[in-house]
């Protein structure tokens, strides 16, 4: 395989399997590195017969494998991570090793291999809690990680941005909370989870309904990555972009109200949570103004989409381990 090849670490995952389809559609050669530690890898079967697709099963922490997978690669999209607060809390040493140390090693190996672009998937959780509850945080806001997951992402961002030079363009993308259907479906993400619980069980238990989070459809998240890869290097190198839509900041109580419009018989138990260390509304003006990127779907679209999937009964048991991280 000859350049240009795009390496996607974690490419069998929720965002990754959606991204691979977009990259192939854009005419890129795509190599996926994934340990398939969660899920079962069937999300990639749709690409198997495409001669521009290559899959390597392995761990991004393996130094010998890192060297091999970077051959003929001009761009790296680094999605592989222990994702989310619960998973990081269960395996803290693994979380630090994968999210920070492996990122540092992959950066060094990528530069040594002559890679020109490096995109790092980060998170808006890095913002922690807003001082001004009526405002919006932007990319230059102080980062206040309040979980191990966010701490590892903040530390890794610093490594990524510090590695930028004239021949090695690095970019950090802070994604809003993702939702919607994907080849590697997940029901442990807030919008998807609420929809599943309301549809299957007819009830919701909601903690801390007044706190803010931004949301983005998984297809829009993937498209943002392609947008950055297609942009001129000088316009994105050394940059951080929040990825989402300023209008798509919601409280959990807003999500509940939207669900009740669709499933009015749902029983809702609201559990008072006086304080939440994470409470943030995010501005996404920078990626729109600098790259012309705009999202195409809204949370109400996502609720309808997941409801249609559940009504079609295509996934079997949506509470099965295969559908969560």
C-alpha cells in the first residue's frame, strides 16, 4: 500500500467505524489498528472487501506494532483510548497507560516515520465546571479536569500540541458527548441510554438533571475529523477545536422533556443531586468560523433515530455488554 494512508487507532469503535466509512468514501486508503477490547469487531465487516481498507488487530501500546502500522502513513487519527469516567475508574493504571503514555509513544513514532498530520480525539469534559453558569466555554478557557479520564486527556493534549513543528501538524479535537447509531452501537451514552431505558423499561432514573453538557451526533463527529484532515495544515496545526454546535447544549431535564414528547407514558424518577463537578456549556464558534464546519443533526434527530432502531428490533438485547464500553 502506498501513500497516502490514514491510520485510525480505535477504528473498530463507536466513532471509528463511522469515520472509516467517510475516509474510504473520500478516496483515502485506511488502516485500522484496534485491539477489539470492547465490542466484537463486526463493525468493520462492511469494509472488508474494499482494497483500500486494511485491519491490524493489536494494542497501540505495543512498540513493535506501532512501527509496523505506521509504514506508508501520512496521517494518524488517534481515537484509541480507555473512554469515559466509569471505565477509567475501574482500571486507572490502564487508563493512564493507554490514554497518556501510548499517546506520547505514538507521537514519537509518528514523527520518526515521517507522518505529516496527527489528530488527537479529546473531550469537552476537560472543562469540568463553569464559573459562570450563564456563559459558554471556548478553546482558550482554563481546563479543570475533575475525573481521571479528563486528566489523562488534558495531559495528552499538552504532549500532542508540544510535538507540533513545521513538518508535523498536530490538532486536538474536543468532542461533545456523542450520540446516535453507529456500526459499533453503544447504549451507554446519555442520549442513547435514556432512549433505550424509556422505550424498553418505560421508565427513567435521572441524576442531576439541571447540569449542562454539549452533544454531537456520531456522524457529525466523524465528519469533523475529515474536515480537519482536508484543511490546509497551517490552518489547523497546533490548534484545539471544540467539536459540536453551540445550539446543542442541553441539560438532562431537556432530554427528558424531548423524550416525553415521544414516549409520554414514561415514568421519570428524578434524583436530586445538589452539585455536579461537571457542568459546562460549550461554544463551537471556532471550528465553524475557521473551517466552515457545521453539524447536520440535532439531539431530537438522534432520539428519533435510536427509537426507530429499537422499534425495528435489529440489535437484540440493547442492555447486552456488546453495546457498552
